[in-house]
C-alpha cells in the first residue's frame, strides 16, 4: 500500500506569497522536484533568501522566484510565476535576447547549476544583486549557497532523524570552523534544553540537559526568537555565562539561533568559539537556515518513519481483514491486493495484478465489473457491484465490490481504494428471505384474518388483502394511519392507549374494538400482535392479526341474554315476564330493525293467543288474536300447523298471504320469520314471530337466533304447564294424603271397634264356660249358659262373615248365586226374623206390602236377605223404645223398591255423605250406645250394586229418623244350585229331624285340632253316622286303606301335609285308596278363591267353619244320596 507525502513538506516558509503560489499548484512542484533532494534544497534556499533569487528548470526555462523579486517585477507578478523566463523581460528589451544575458532592472545576476543524480543538470540557480553590491558580500552569499547545496547532497540519502542532525551539526561546525556546534530541543515549558547532537573541536561535549539561563539574556532572546551572541566573553560589558561548565570550557565567542514553530520555541543551534569572533549576518542567516533545515529534515524523517510504520501497520491490518482490499490506478487498473486476495484466489503474488484480476473473475463477473467501472470512471457514481469471484478450488462465490476514489488537491482522482466482501451466504440468506417473504405474503393473502405490520413508531407498513376487502380502503389510505380512520370513535382512545403501552414496553398487544366495514356496518374484531425484533435485538415494530369476532360477540350476547332468561325461568318469574324478556332479546340482537312477538297455543280451542308483544300496538292483537291454527291463517298459524319455520321475504308479493296484505301494510310489516315453539316431545306450544319493516331475507344467523329463542320459549311454556300440573298433582297428593290419613284413623277406629266387638261375645263365652265347669252349675243355669254361648259364637261368626264379605267386595271377587225366588216371601221372612229383637226392644216392626201373594225375582236370595237384615238391624239399633221401624215394598214398572224407615236418632247432615263408607260410624267413641263394625251398610250397598240396583240414605237431621231405599231392576234367568250356608241356619239345639238321617253312613273325619274334631264327630254321630276320626293325613290314608268309607270330611290347614295333599293323593288312583270317594273340605278359609281351590284340588264340596250341623248333614246327604237330595229339593 503506497502512502504519498506532499513534495513541499518542510520546504516552504510559513509566511511567503510566492510559497503560497507554489503550494496552490502542487502538480507544478511535482514536475519540478520529482525525487531530487538537490532541487528541493535549491528551492528551499530560493524561497527563504532575503535577496532576489530565481530557480529555472525545464526545456522552456520555467522559473520560480522568491518574495524579494516581487518588487523588481512590478506588474509582471504574479502572472510570471511558474512561466518561461521570457516573461521576466523588461519592456525595453529587444525580442529574442538570450536568457543568459538577460538582466532585471538595475540588477546583475549570477548563475549556478543544480545537478541531479548522475550529474545531470536539473536546474539553474540564479542570484540577482544590485550593481553596487559588495563583491565580498556576494562571495559570502555564494559560499552560503554552496554549503546549503552541499548539505542537501549530504542528507539526500539519510533517513534517520538523529543521523540527519548529526550530519548537519558536523558540516555546519566544519563550515564555520567553530570549536563546537550543538543542536538541542527545548522543553515545552521553555526552561531547559536537551542537546541531542554536537560537533566539538578542542571543547567538551554539551549533550544532555541544561538550563536556558546558561548565559545572561539567553533565555529571553531565544523565547523572543532573536539570535543571541557574544563576540568575546572576556570583553568588558559582554554577557556573562551563568553556567559553570561554559566558563570552565574556555568559551570566548558564542552564537545561539532559536527556531520557533507555531509561536513556540522548539529548538536551537549554538556555535561556540574558543577565540573571540565577530559574527557576520550571513553566518547568522546560515545558522538560521541550517537550524530550520535540521528541524524540517528531522520532522520529515520522523513523518516518513511514521508513514512507513503506518503503512506497514495498514498493510498488516489489510492482510488480517476478512475482506479483500485492493488499490487501483485512476483508470481502474489494480496495482495492489492484500493477502486475503491471494489466499482466496490462489494466485501468485508476483503475478501481474491486472492480469490476475481478470483471471479471478468469471465471464459474467467481468461483464458486471466492466459496466460498474465504466459508470464509476465517468463520475456518475461510486463503484459498487455484485459479481462472482473464482476461488482457488474453482468454486465461485458472490462478492460485493465497493471502491471509492482518492482525490488530490486539485480534485482529480489519484487512485481508487476498494474492497471485495463475500456476500455469498448473505445472498443465499436474502434469497431464502425473499422466498420466505413470498410465502409469508402468500400466507397472509390466504388466511381469513387481517394481517398487519407496524414499524417501531407505530405506523402501519403492511396490510394483507383481507383488510382492503373488509374496509374498502386502498393501500394509500390504509398504510400509516388508515387503521384509526375505520375504528369506532368510542373505542379509539382506549385502543390507542393500549397500543402506545405496547409500543413503549415493546410487549404484546391485545384489544377488542369495532371496525367499520365497507358497507358502513361496524363489526367487532379482536386484534392481537407480538413485538418484532431484529437479530441484533433492535425493536422493529409489531406483527399482528385482526379477526372479525362479530359472530362470537353475537353468541356471547345471546348467551348472556339466554342466561338472564334462564335465570328468570329458574327463579319462577311469571310467564309473561319471561316471554317479554325473550322478545326484547331477539329485537336487540337483530342485524336490522325488527319486532318480535310470542304467541301461545290454546290446546282447547286450537288457536294462537298472544303471550308477548312488547313493541306492538294494541291493534296488532286485535287483528291477529285469536288466530285459528291451519294453512289458511297468517304465517304464525301456518307455522304452528306445519310444525316448521315459515319465512316470507315480502308479504305483499306473496300470494299465499293475500288476505293479510292490508293488515300487514297497516301494521308496517313487510317480511316475517315465524318459528314454531316445540315442547320436549315435539308438540307445538306456540310460535315466535319476527317481523321486518322492509322486504328482507333473514340470514342464517337470524334464523338460528329465532330457533334458539323459540327453544327458550318452549322451555318456559312447558315448564309453566308442568308447574301447573305439578301444582294440581300436589293438591291431589295433599288431598290423597289427608284421605289416607283419615282412612288410617278410620282403620284404627275400626280395629278398636273390631277388638271390642270380638271380645264382648268372647267374654260371655269364656265366662259361662268356666261357670258350667264349676260345681254350682244347676240344670237351669246350664241351659241358659249354653244359649248365651251359642248366641255369642254366632255374633262372632257374623262379624267374621262381614269382614270376609267386605274383603271379597273390595277385591272384586264376590259372586252372586242368582236364582228365581219369591222376594215377597223373603221380605216377610226377614221381617219375621227380626221380630223377636223388635219385641225385646219394644219397637213396632211394620210391613207395608201391596199384596200378600208371591213376587218372583231373579237374584241372590241370600245376599238380598243379608241386605234387608242389615238395614232392619241398623234401624232397630238406632231407634229408641216406643219407636217404629217400617219395611215397605213397592213395584214400579220394571223396578222393585224396598224402603226401611225408622223414627230413631236420624243421621247428621255432615255424616250423611259418609254413611256408606267402610269402617265409618257416626259414633265411634267408647260411649257409643250401639255396637257393630260399621261394615253393614257398606256391604249392603255393594251387594245391591252387584244386583244392578241402588241403595240410598236420607235423613231430615238428628232425631228425625232415617230412610234407606233399595231400588232393584227385575231380571229373568235360570236359578242355580246354591249350597246351604251358615247364614241360613237357625240358632238353637240340634233339630230333631237331623237324628238318624246318616244312619249307616261311614265317615272318615280328618282334623288336626282335637276340640274341633271331637265337636264335629259328636254332631255326625247324633245324625246316625259311623265316624272314624284321624288327626293327620297319614292317619286318614291308613284308615281309607284298611276299611270302606262312604264320605271323606277333611280340614285343609294341617301341619306337614294339608288337606289339599290328602285329596290329591286319594284322587291319584292309588290302589289301596278309594279314588272316587265323595269328599268335603271343612275349613276356616271361606273366601270364594278358597272354595275354588278346594274344588280344583279334588273336593266335591266346601264348607266353612264354624260348622252348622244341619248344613253339614244336608251336604253329606246330597253327596251320597243324590236321588234323595233331588227329591227333597223338588218338595
């Protein structure tokens, strides 16, 4: 790398007009001086001289003169400076006068040659003097100039600053024939001098530091840039030497010349003589020139050393840089490359740089470089081009070539300095970045969101096409601040504050705000952005996306509205309030203005009535309520009929609703969307009607909103109806609970009464039984006791029969044994049966019948006798002595009326509706006057109902008596055989006609209860039967296997094996058992199903306990003597 130093460095005086002219034309100085030290010295002498001097060189004899010539040249200056010598001629000179004989006005001249290397003539050195000048002075001047030229020649090849000083000091001392000549540098504070070189002859060396006060007035003179000298230190009045070493050295004459640079004393030369010496002005001037020359040479040498060091350092720096450094000529031809060039290209450093440059480039690279150099050399632009450079392995890599011109003082280009920077990886990265940007833009253009980028100042620099489509803005509108132009004014301040915070904190940005769409509608959007940083950490801005969330906002609003409505539903708000809330919610969420109403279906009349219409006038209800459901009605009626959504975008244009055009126009209804309200089971509960004031096709969102609202309406309507039903159910459940509680009380009362009614006769039975076992029992009391015991037992039997009848009635299993019978005779028989009781209680018992003849009726005689007996018995119970009980019978067309009327205590009005209830008694307390279970009337009514009739009670009140009326329809049919029962037997001792009726009949009697078995055996034996008793099934089977028997009478409930098992064994056909023997089931299980079960098991007849001996005798006869039984029945 070449670093050029100005050729005038250190040569020109600081203040000189001609020196300034020379400095202004550096190219002239270059041509003059070249690399010739002799010419440099001659030029320096010329310009520093106080007398007129010229330096002439070149073929055209161009000249440079000093300031002393200016006054002599007059108007020819400054035009003659640097021009041929002829320009210096006087006006009176003749043309063509030789330059050698030419003279200035009033002057004479002398010429000396200036030789260059090789003894070639470089220039002519010309001195000009007045014609009166002293010849000796001129000779001294010539001697001085010759010394300076000799000094310049001696220093021509010296570059070391110290050697330059030493040579200059030595030659000066020898020229002045001084005993000592020394050069020193002055300290910055001007107090001391450091002598760095001296030449001595018979005097000691001064090298080292010493104070400037060595001589009297020395320091002041040097600081004031004045020469200081003494001709003879021993002469009176001469300045004294302060320094001891000066006095001891024998110094007599001394000269000190200062050198000032930039108004500061920097150096000085001292010349010492051991003998007295008069210092001439020419010597003083010569020393001044030498000290200046020493300083300039030393500074130039230092500068050159520094430049060389800098150049070496720059070369090392250039070789260590990763870039390729090159220096090119003004025409662009390279002449220097750093080490990196050779390492990269693999070229030989000794090869020609220009040729190497061509070999290192690809053909395309050479073309691109040539184009770039062409533009750069024309001055149009600096050199900058990207081209491929061949590497030592033959691979090419892209480099960025940059070069800047280095210009001289005149502005011309002296050279180019440039670099090759490897950008291959960067280009690859840029290519990837461009491809990534293409992909990014493609992605941004396809995503449904609006993508944006903002710089570090918050200005938008990019929007994807989705933004322009959404807002209708152009790119010139959108970029920079277009974002804020379409933001809702109510949101702008909040969003701007949030965005500025994100900018200041370099953080995330998140905001929800409304953006004006191209159609003027504002849509809710959510904006999210993340900070974007460069690889070096610099904040570049934000990258974000804007998403339309209007649908989500609608859903959130709908959800909030639905939640509020559901809250109303759950808190039990009235139905109209909830329906109003639903209608208002629909109106608030519409995309355009709309009105909403809810109509509720009337299930009874099959019409629609209004449940809610918050913003409709009263006339609306008048026109559309009620609306019959059907295809001919308005849209709401049609939707309810079809069970699906009905949409009419323009009612006036729809012919199917022509009958409603006038009303719709009057109401301002132009379009509608009607949605049926459905229950959970799909039943139509009503309709939700949305009306528009302009033709409109509801969007999918509006249709979905209508369905959602109708669903809520269905929930509340269905819930309201369910609540009503639940309320009724709760009321019914409360009533049923009260009824059940009442029934429980009645049951408890009944159980108490039952206990009382069972224990009362049982007490008499147990009491008389114990009395009869005592020794005091006489025959009279014995008979009386037997009668009481029998009566009490029959009373208990009646109670049990009533319970069984009621059980059969309640279970629906009671069956009538219908037959034709004389009901008039039955009425008379019932009256006769109750006559003894009436006589005992002194009550008149009367019969009121239309005739005494027969009156045939088809029915169950036993059950009807039971009814009459119950009614008469109750009448006798509640009629006091002296009263009357009348039984009346009347025939009306095909109905029979039986009335039992008494003059007793009557029936209270509040109890009359419950008189036929089971277990109910008007007086159920412990103080009641009559007994009973309270089942008789209930059983009687049920038995009458089974006959197809009715039994009613009436009473004028307490103490007014009671009337019970039986109404029976006449029926016709065939009577059926009905076995005798305990109810038809009579109380008393065993009838005489029963004796010996079973004579010769052999009976097997089976019962595990010994007392019961013994009683029945005694009855049968009194009837003449031969009885074999058995206490178990096994014993009975043994008896039947060992002997012949005519009939089997067996109990049912027995341990281990029961009567059913016995009869199944007998009927099974075992050889040792009589398979066809007649069998009677004798048991306490007397229900109808018990009777059926016995017959199915194999028994021929069923008889309940307690046993009536006559009935048992009759039953046995019918089984073993069927002919006799038929005859007896005929009689």
